[in-house]
């Protein structure tokens, strides 16, 4: 028995159809969630806290350490990989009760030791940089 279209073309059609359904579904969900967030942003945040089970934390403070590599191809000495990279070491503390976050970041470049730690303290109302024991206000872009 012969198919009117080849199995390869049938698979391609199926893949394209599934991609279209996924894209359409994603757009519908994105539109629905963005309109919901505009109407009730506090409700969205409350649902997120419930989903992450914030109530289980009690008086605990969340603490984590992370290292991220930042590829800096614009500073590289060549136009092909591997490019120059900087390593950013972060240590973060977050108190869910007070909604206060303290982040310490050190950057290490190849051939050099780590830079002095940059400390930022943020909450919903503002951001502050800690330098020489003093908290200095930071611009609103620090709240991203």
C-alpha cells in the first residue's frame, strides 16, 4: 500500500503543525497571564509565594552561592572563540519576612585576583551599595 505523501513529508507536516499549536498556545497563555498580572499584581506575587511554599521557611533566611562566567568577546584579543571570560562569584542572603536581600559579588579576570567585593542591599523600595561601612543609595536600575 502506498501513501499519497511520503513518510518524511508526513513527519515534517506533523512537526510544523505541532510547532504552530505550541506557538499559538504560548501566545494565548502569555496574553492571559500578562492581562491578569496587570489587573492584580499582588495576587500574582501571592500565588508565586504559595507555589514556592514560603510558609515553610518560618524564620529561616535563604542563602546561596553561585559562580557565573561572563563571556566578554568584545574585549578579546581575537575574533574567534575561545573569548576572554570573567568569573563572577555571588553570595546572596534573602530574608522572606522582611523581603530584604543582601548580595555580595566578586569578579575575577584571567591573570588577576578577585576584585574587592561589591555589596548591594535591596528591598521593594530601594537599593543601597555598602562601601566603607556606609549604605549609599543606588539608582532604580539596580532593582532589576
